[in-house]
């Protein structure tokens, strides 16, 4: 282990403190550290090189990746090692990003645990690539809709209600909320035309939907949250209107840098990271929150879709 004085000079940098705190918890690759810290790879690699040179981190090759961790101290070094980590932890308490880092580390761990899912993602990518009579995504979707139990569903930011109408085939009741009076009127006309007596359109804001507290089984945000002025407030409102044991299902854009989306699509937010969604949902009171990137568009700017699901405590 490096001398205490040299080690102290190294942790004068907040990024190196954050790296040390993360590696104390988990062996991580540069790519994983980049996901957690949201810093350029070159910056992270440079900081790791300094820490490694000082003997504060070590690495090993694992396939195509190089994994970094804290070296295990010898019995002689144990006391000074623990003292140093205590100083690092104290320094971390002064860095506002460390709480977010801990949440992001949880996301990385979940991704590792779900690594086998990549096999099924590959299978999904092949689905529909070759023509097979009778096989379609629409058929699969219709089948899954029939398996859905009858529920009271709130579709927040419903637009003209395409998804709401699909859900109304099986739901006990669907309440579609949108802040556009024209969209609400159009959707209501369609519902009447197609005889959906269980589909009701309401004019309102997704941040304060006109729905009674504790009255719905499922809340949906489908590509709506990035239009909210206060996304955290919208998620908190979803928690409020759910029955105990109810669920929130959220589909939105993964955080991106295509700034033209603000003008082209009236987007208020350029998507959300998995960590941001996890933080907002847990802050609102949701439990068992899961996030996953479920789609990536082939055409530029290659928008990605993130799915987040959470439960309201029974």
C-alpha cells in the first residue's frame, strides 16, 4: 500500500474518491465505472492509472475487459488500510454525487445478474426477420392482452388513446388522461365509435391527474414522462392514485443528446437514465423497482427505450 501522505494527496480529487468508494464495494470495469460516474472514459482511465501506480487499486484481465478492485491488505497493513478507507469514506460524505453513485452501482449489479437475458434479446432480434406464415408481433401482443387480468388502468399522457383502446379490450376500466383538449375530444369520439364503454377520457395534467387517490390498479406512462415539467411530481402522483399493491409501468426514452427533439417533438427532457428513474420512483415510495433498456432504434439518432416497473406497498 502507498504511504499515507501520498495516498492523502491522491484523494484530494473527488473523482478518485468516488472510484475508491465504488471499488471498495465491487470489482468494476472501466465501462461500468463510466456508466456509474457519467464521466469520459479517458478521464476515468487516467484516474485509475494514478491510483494503480500508487498501489491503491489493482486490475486483472477478464475476457475482453480489465476489472479493477482494491488490493487486499496484508495482516501488517490491515490497520493502516482501514484508517485510510475511513478517511476516504469521510471524504465521500462531502461529495454530493456519492449517493447517486450508490444507486448507479445497484443498476450495474442488476445488469450483471440479468446477463443471461442477452440471449433472449438476441432471439427477439431474430423474431420477424424471416417470414413464417402466421407469426407476428401483433399476434403476440393480442395474446398477451388476453392474458391480462381485468384491472382499472390509468394511461397518463395518453394522447389520442391508441394504447388505451388496446387495453380497453380486456381492462375493467381505462382512464386516459391528456392535457390537450383536442386529443381528449378525439379519443373520446373514437372510444364512442368503437363502443368502448369502459374507456373514459379526462382532460388534465399528468403531474396532477384528475383521478381519485387509491383507485387504480395500474398506471402507465408510455413516452409521456419526458413531456412533464416536473417528472418526479408526475411519478409521485402515480403513486398517489394507485391502490395498495398497484403497479407503475413506465416506458420512456433513455437519456440522449439529440437536442433537436425539443423543437421537433416538444420534448421537455432529453430522456432519463435508469438511475434517474430508479431515484424518482423510490423517492415517490415505489418498491421492487426494476429498469431495463428494451429497444434501440436502428436509424440515427438511435433513440433507446427504457422500461421501469415499480410496486406500491400493499
